[in-house]
């Protein structure tokens, strides 16, 4: 039975959105918040007199600190405890901060942070068949960057975004660019920087996104075809209404192929979903699509049973959705109605999904990763051996990309091209950075 569980009531602070997630800090005259501990959400606030006071947000710290401890323990285990990282990334709150995402996302994709690709050369753009389309899409992607970002910084990142996409396509000639691919790439770039974004996007393109990168849309339509069977299993009346309306599934196309990056206005919600999807089966985005439609069941049924009307309603995703609730319900749907069960339907038997068929192999490949401290030691040892036996070479990989350090220096941030965005009122501001200006 489908049950919409009620959220536990608790006090709501000024600046908190309907989903229960803090968007901005409450205005307190005389208090200024600073970065005290980079991975603990404002345990203390600093008064202009220099004294530290307990934060108003102390209540959730217990569960938060427990999750942080679990994640750190999983990262230093040998081999890395991937199952714990997947569980914490998918569980309520996700990976909490961008600092943690820079450490955990590579592990979820089996990316060695000490063996990253070189920065693309200028030749990556030469005679590339997709260059013009990529250029147009990136130029139109301004809304994906923080509003408060200076134009010069945005321009640099847009140039990096073009190079990231073209580099991955150049390395994988079997892959075909699609409009919306840049929405995935820019999310990675803004969090992990240029070189790591190349490595992560390469892996995603060959596994999670593989069905979208065929020369035709047949494989993409195949994935979309899972949506209606999920609805039928849960709410036959809603399913039949949508069949009568002949609305199809194209309304969910941009959700699916961009991992919702193109349709969500707040970057924090995009990041939360990326935590979830990176830790999940490649079909989880379509299960979330079904969950969103089910969540809006009353709105849909009250709409005129007409293709244009229903499509218009569903194609405009609400920005105040209860994401944590929907994520939990998507996991429940996946457990109750796995792809293997849905694939028995005739409409889903006619085509084989590369993303689904290779997922088990991909999962197994992530289970034997060494922690970053070991990778760093091995990289240094390899570098020492090379230096004794070979003529000096220019460094090809930067050991500063290690994410074992709690406090990344400015030089490291520059080396990884991770952008420290100045604190401002825009949504993009990293969760661990707060304005130091007195209100």
C-alpha cells in the first residue's frame, strides 16, 4: 500500500523552506557567522566581541555528527567501505557538504583522485563534430551558475565546461552528445573542479548515462517506458487517467537526462539528488519521476483529461517538493517493484539497456578501492621510483588533489579549480561558508 508518511513537526526558523531545509540563516542583530569547522554545520557563531556562542542549529548536530563520523570511518577503511558511503549518500540529508562530496563522489564512481586526467589542451576543440552544439548549450547555461558569481569567473568556468565535455567525448568515440549533457557536467564542475569532473563524467557516461548517449533516442525512450508501469503498480486510477489523456512520458525527459539539474532552481536540491543518484541504480531517476507524479496525483486527476493540459501541468516541476520524503518513497518503490519485475512487460522486453546490464559489473568494481592515504603513499612511491630511473618529467598529476585534509588551502583550491564563491544571498553559497559581515 502507498502511504504518505507525515513529517514530524518541529520548530521552523526564519529562512527555512517548506521541505524543512535551511536556506538562509535567521537574522540576528550583532551576530556574524564564520567558518569554524568546515564539515560541522555552524556549531558555533562568533559575536563581534570575539566570543563563540552555541548556534541556534545545535539540535540536529547529534545526528549530523554521527553521519559525519560514519562517512569518515568509511573513507579511511581499507578497502573503502562503499556500502556505507552509498547508504549515507542516499539517506536523509545526503552528504551534507561540498567538502564531503569532493571526497565521497569519486569513491562512488571508483575514481582515483591521484590518477586524474590532464587538463584538456586547446586541440580538444579542433575539428570536433559536436563543438558548435556544445558551445551553444554552454552559452545558454548561465542560470546554472550562481547569480552572485562575477562574469569573469563564470566565463572561465564556461570555457572549462566546454573542454570537459569535448574531452570526454574525444576519449569515448562511441558516445554521442545530447542536449542536457552539459547540465550534468556543470554540476560536477561546480563541486569537484575540472580534472575530477572529467574523470567522473567519463565514468557516468559509460554507465549511468550510457543509454542517453546512443546515436538515436531509442534507448532513452526505453528508460522512459519504465515510468507508466511503476504508476500502474501503485495507482491504477492515475495510470489509466494518464493513458486516456495520451500524455505519454516526454514530460519527464529533461528530468531524466539531466538528473533534474535543468529543472530545479535551487542548487542545493540538485546536489541532494546527485548524492542520491550517484549512490543508486541507474534507473533511480525514473523511479523518482514516478514518485513525483504520484505525489501530485490529486492535481493530475483534477486537470482536464487532455494531453496538452496534463503535459503542461507535469512538465513544470514544483520547486517546493519534499525531496527527502520523495527520495525515501523512490527507494521503497524500487524495492517493491525492481526493474527486473517491470521488464517482464512486453513494452520493456524489446530492448536491452546498457546502463542496466553493466551496473552489476560497475558496482563490483567499486568494492576494492584503497583509502586516499594509501593512494597518496603509493603515488609518492611510484613517483620516487620513476625519478630514480627516468629523466625528469613535468608532473602530470597533482598530489594536492588529495581530499584527506580537513582544511583545503587556497593553493589546493586553485590546483583543483574548486571555486570558493564569495558569500552572498544566492542559493549556491556552499553550506560551510557564511558571511563574516556584521548585520
